[in-house]
């Protein structure tokens, strides 16, 4: 595993970050993955991936990330990953995916 903010667009490469959160059992995390423009299965522009998750233990690790899928070319570009808890930004990471 390499730590980098530049990721080659290849099958089976997973990218993202892990947050280690202590003492937040029962609190809600909100997250968003903004990605380069690509089309969904219906041919429409895919919106950012957003969601929420409730922390279920006092010592918790939260992974936010993704992997690429075909067609690979439209996944290259800037991906912005963000996580909030109770309205406070916990982490924000910009990753650049590139075609080798």
C-alpha cells in the first residue's frame, strides 16, 4: 500500500482514507465523494456520492473511498472526499486519478 494523492486508473485499485474516531458512539457521520463527470447506467451525469453513517462503537475506523470501473477513461481527474460529524468538517482530501 502506498500513501499518495496521485492514483493510476487501473482495475482493482482502491483509494480513499481511513478516519480513526474515538468517543463518538451514536454520532452521525456525513460524507461526500465528488468525482469527475461521467454518466450513470441510464446515460445521465452521475451526481456526487453522498451518505451518512452512525458510529456504532467508541473506537471506530471509518473508510471513505472508491475504486474505478469500466469505462476507465472517464474516471480520470480530480476526486474530492469529505467527511463531517455534527456539521464539523473532519477530513477533506483531494485525489488525482490519472491514466498511465
